[in-house]
């Protein structure tokens, strides 16, 4: 099924995650969503959960224009011990409340295997951050967590290494994995990371797992986020994960790359020109009424 001979050599050995004739595609089904099922899933929210108001306002704004998944960090991997580290369990509770109020599924990062059980109580999708892609004890614990995993590519990881990590999660019992390209380190410094857009078609050719793109951490500046999201849509990604904040200049983390509500709405409007955006299912009681 993997046609290119070199890719076959490189990726054919991943018995649980490689694309085969028997298993060309995995659709990750979670909270009424089908990720990898042909429509483009927009995931959005703040880098970090900062307050109830910040999160609820953001959730409502992004849900209103087409997001299906709310993102927000509760445990933040920060390079300085003096930076905001996240609100922990308090943030998880706010995420669940915001998710319930808006009908959005919730994705949030889990940094330690000790927190897997707690995060799984509140989140629909468990995010593995770039810095944790090779934390194998975390990956194994996620194999047993009973929730889909959004696995980000390590910032210096080759695609083979990303699939190594996916295979660890799958081998531990969890086949529901979403791969995420979020930019890699190169010699270029004009952007925070270099978006490896080719990762999307390569991963889709060699693996059956859905592939999404995080244009925010790739760009590092908000003005580039919409055009990189468009690139993701055009190249065939299954969705995007985007940072949005009510007042980006006051954000406690990643404000420079966070979109305002208006910029996010405009980005989704633009994406609709290229791909079918995953819409909220109409509740059965309203079916027919709206038709
Ligand atoms: C994040 O999603 O806020 C994050 C920390 O991303 P990454 O792990 O890609 O740096
Ligand atoms: Mn961030």
C-alpha cells in the first residue's frame, strides 16, 4: 500500500500505524466528531487557560464560527520556571464547563504520566506536546487511557520518529491517534519553527492515522497563521489546531501568535473556500425544522 520504495523501507515496518491495503484510513471518533473522515476539523482556543471569563468568551467565539474542539493548556511546558505554568486541575474543570456550554470537545496537554488519569477525567482528547513526543512512559500510559491522543511532532523529530511514538501508544492498546505537524527547528529564525507542510502528504501516504497542522506554533506570529492554515487545508490535512485569545497582547503565553476573535472568524471564512468544515450535528429535535 505504501507505494514509494524508499518510504516503504522507512515506514513499512510500523505494523500498527503504517498504511496498508486492509487499513488505509483511521477515523478517530470522539464526542460526535469524525477526525480524518473527510471534513476539516477546526480546533481552537487559548494557549493557556487563564480565567473562567477568558476561556468561556473564547469558547463561545470560536464555536460560533465553526470550531468543533476547544484547546487550552492546563499544564504548560515552559522553558522558564518563572513563567506561568498553567492552572492545573482548576483549568481542567473550566475546560469541561466551557466544553459543555458550547458543545465543543476539549483537547488539553498532559505532560506527565502521573496526570494521565486526572486529565482523562476532564478532556476528550489528550495532547502530547512537542517536548514530550519521546516521553515513552507518558506514551505508554496514554495507550491505556481510553481517550484519543493528539500527538505532536517533536521539534527535532523526523517523521519516522513521530511514527515510532505513535506506535508506542498503539502497542500499549490505543489505536485512536491524531498526528500533528507543528513546525520543526531549522536554521531559519524569521518564523518560530519551520512548518514542514510536506509532512502532511507524506504522513497520509505512509500511515492510516489522521494528520492535523498547528500553524500557530509553526509561525510564532499571528499574521502568518491564517495563510499557513490555508496551506494545511489545501495540502489535505484533516484539521488545524489554532491559538485564539480575547486580548492577545495580554495573554500569559504565546500572545504574539494568538489570533483575535475577528482574525479567527476571518480565517475560518477563508478555509471554507477550500475545504468542507466539520459542522456541528443538528440536534435531532431540530432536524426537519431547519431543513
Ligand atoms: C501548545 O500547544 O500550546 C504547545 C505547547 O505546543 P507545542 O508542544 O507544539 O510547543
Ligand atoms: Mn502555545
